C-alpha cells in the first residue's frame, strides 16, 4: 500500500510538472488546450437517428471513454457508468474480467438483461439459451459506450434492460500506419498492455490489437490472466457501399477463491475457501457487414455474425462452510466437478432506414428482420481430477448432464417516426417474434422420456415513443414498449431426481414505461430526469408439490409478477473558476421500489405468498456524486458511490444461515479518486486511488455461479496508466 501511495504522489507530481512545462508554451497553444478541456464531454446523448437505429424519444446515454476519469484497465463499473443513473454494478469474478451491470431493478449477472453489442454486432453468448455476455473486450479498445433503455427494445431485441453497444476505436484515417500502446500497473500485481495498429490507404482501412492482463487478485487464490485480439478490415466499394469484416476474441482464466459466509467476511474479506476452483471462457465473435446507401434518403444495413467458443469450469461446488480439505488417509483431495458450455450462435440481421416527407415535414422509417439459429451444448457434472491446477480431464467417461438447447427464431420489426410539427415527433413501433427452443439429451439421474422440453416463442410486441422539443437544447420525451425474456437453459434443467419442470413454462413478459425531461439550463447545467415503470410477469421459481403417492417434489414453474417504479436523476454543473480552471459537480441518482405483486414460492417445506416482498438484489437507492476539476490538459474526479441494502432471495431473508447463501446485503459507500493528463496529442497518463478508505463490502449474494455466499469486492487499490500514439 505504501508503494501504491508513493506512485500516486509521483503521478500527481508529474502532472503538476507537466503543467508547469506546458505553461512555457505559446499563448496560442494554451488557449487551444483550454478550449479542449472545457468542451470535453464524457456523457452525451444519441442523435435522433443513429446509423441503423431511431432513438428519438428514448432514454439513452453515450459515454466517451477518452474523456471519462475511470480505471479502464479493470473496467471499474461504478466509474465507467458513474453518470448513468440507476446502473447497478455486480462484482463477482475478478477485477477486469467482466462487466456485470443492470438498470431498473433487473439482474446484473454478466449484463444478461441487455442486448449486448460491439459495433452493432450481438455478443450475448446465446440470446435464448444463456444470454450472458462472456465476450469481454479490453476497455482500452473502446471509443464510446452507447446505452439505450428498454423502451427501444422493438428495434434491437426484446430485452427488458435495453441495449449496450461498445463502439471500438476507428481506424486512423490520416495515415497508412499508426500505432497505439496503453500500459497499466497497479495493486495486486496488476499489469496490462494494449497494443494496436490502424490506418487507411485509399479505399481500404484497418485496425487490429493485441491485449494481455495479469492480476494476482484482491483475495487469496484469485489470480486471473486475460488476453484478447481483434481485427477489423473495411473496404469502400463506392461512395455508397462499404463492406466490413471483424473478428474479435477474448479469453481469461480466473482462479475462483470461493464464497464466504458472514463470519468469514467479518474476520477477513480477503480470505479464500477454495484453491482448486477455476473458470475460463474463450469466445470468438466474427462478423461481416454491408452498409449500402442506394439513395440519399435510404440506407440498408446487413450483418451476418456469430458467437462461438466455450466457458469451462472445474471446481468443488459446495457452500462456504464446507472446507476443501485433503483426506488424511488417502492424502488426496475430493474429485472436482467439470462443466463445459459450448456456444454456437449465428445471427443474420438486416435493417432499412428510409426518410421521406409527409407534407413539409420529414419522417423516418426503420424496418428489419433478425434470424437466429443457436445450439448451446451443455456438459456438466463431469467427475474431474483431484489435482489443484486448471484441468478439465475426466476420471470417468461421460458427463452427468449432456444436453443440447437449440433455438430457431425469426423477428420482424418496424418503427416509424412521424414529425407532427417542427417540435413534436411520435414513433409507434411493432415487433413480431416467432420460433422455438428445444432441449434434448441425457441426465444420468433423470428419466430420459421426461427430459425433452419445447418452448415456443410467439410474441407480437408493440410500443411508442414521443419527443417534444421545448428549445434547441431541451426536450420532453416519453415511451412505452413491451418486452419479453425467453426461458433459458438453467431454468429448465432439473437439479435432482426430486425436481420436475413445468412443461407449460411461459417466457417472462412485460413492459417498460418512461417519461422524462432533459437538456441544458443556465449555460452550464446539464440534466436528465426520468420516471419509469417496469412490469415483469411470469418470473421463474420453485414450488413444493406432491405426486399421487404423497411424495413431495420441487416444481420449476412461473411463480409471480413484479413491478418496479423509480426515478432516474442526473445533474451536471460545470463552471469556470479562472481563465484556465474549471470545476464541475454532478449527481447520478436513482430511487427504485421493486415489489412482487403476485405469486408464491417454496421455502423448502411449504409454499409462501410473496406479494408485497421486495425483488431480490434491487436497492432502493443508488447514488453517485462527484467533484471534478479541469485545468488545461489535466482533469480529476472525486467520486462517491452509495448503494442501499438489498435482499438476496424472494422470501426476503434477513438473518443469514451459516452458509451465507441468503440474507441481507448491507448498504455500502465507496470513494474513488481518478485523474487524467494529456501531456500532448501523443501522450496521456491516467492514475487513481480506488476505494480510498478501504471499505470492506460486497454487492450481492448470488444463487448460482460462482457459488452461493459472499463475494467481497476489491479493497483499496491504485493504478497508473501510460498511453501514447504515433
């Protein structure tokens, strides 16, 4: 820690030295730097029409990574999304490995309530079988993050949460060859390096990168090693026709330190209960896209893409209070469990964006088709070795569960933006989804004839957005959109012989509703205020039933409905202090009231009503507040993050059992300091001290991966990043 503080002091000192050096430059250069500092925007909004999307009237944000003070090397979610109200961040599987976020009271596990995209290409591993996003590109490669809430779901997919689009850095258009390198060192032996080349020659442009990162982890037995590669090739066939091919890959190996119970966490949050558990996803995302503009008023976008690869784990899967000890007689450990998911997801998406006049006012139509064909092959309960390393070998042939979950689905959608007058637009839309998912295979403990399950997806979804332009910078917006979430693989796999699956399971269905006011006031004040309501019906759970002989069994089925009401509040006020010095204050705050309005679930012995209970892992308050200072090429941010307490289960258990698998997740506050200095157009530095007061906290008690119990978030840590481009 002393070494970290010393490096941070050196960083600040070097920043001040660089500024004093810059002061000796000409007044013209100083003026240019001052303008850039003042105009630098880290949070913005999408235009009403953004490439193949119509976003008028929809709640959305655009985050500029270059202008955001955040620890990009480990993708610290509370910093990256500091100015996006309502983002719940779930820390669970090692610093920098994944981004786990949600909004409006949804589940943050691997951001799977969102339609996740990179450069408009879907990166969810299997949208119908397991929609988690295991693909994890380095944040150093990202130029901006676009986020649209769920009222835009008719266009990009029917996810409740909305859409996140990670836009990679564009090829250098001024050179045939340019080179960029971003390198970071930090606490817990963090070392990362990102190296990219790009350029343009006549009609051809390209970009490619290679990335590696190592960290020993905050907790004992929690190192991770990651690498990623990406290449983009683009050829301009004509002024109106562009062909682009991309291939991205990400892989990491994370040693899972195991869950803790409450007494362990209080004793030492860095404690590990496992030293033989490992997790590793290896994902490829290829795509080929065509952008065609046949007329000035018409654009056509077509993309063929896929998500291929696997996620593998080998671990002793047990509660925190069950130790993984060596047998004193045999001198060996217990056999571990091997699980492997194989992803094979293919998508074709085509969109048409057409502008035309109705009278004297221009209108927009976006329409399209999406076809998905996925096959998720799940192999679980393999009897692994007694070793301590990452080894997926089986000591007995075959897996205990060897099943396929195949999906074929087609979606048609259209949304039409009518400009009613100069200030007011209305955009009704419709989406039709049709397809089915089928599960087949073998489970050693389950009757083969009872296993096959077919789930049909047949939905007509409607919605409407509207926007009224009060002035050049201020708008009133509102929207309503229906959405659904498919029954996924984990929902229909029986955990034991005493569990049965409802053959009439229904996909979750509901809607997003929002109304808001956004814009600018008094020259320096930026704001966005939103009321929202999210209805989530047909939630999945378990009941206790009896067969005709009186034998009890658990029954997986639709158990209830929930409603989340809330307010999303964003204010940012930036103002000059002197000719070169600016200050800024911001708040990004959300209040949520998420309750079950109908249903019952099992407590293990009987079925209990849940109407009036809080939805699990949904805090009433999430607020992030910051103070910023901008001085020429130097910026810094002090950020305070507060998240109120949550329940971990639908029964709202308060007192945790000895396993730590249920119970209250306490509220927590975390302070961060981050800074950036642009020494010149070629060189920039980042540095910071995160969790300044070394707060011990955790964000959620998961019910499945990486294991039920407490997963502590990182304590105090520092980082220093050096980037340059030539």
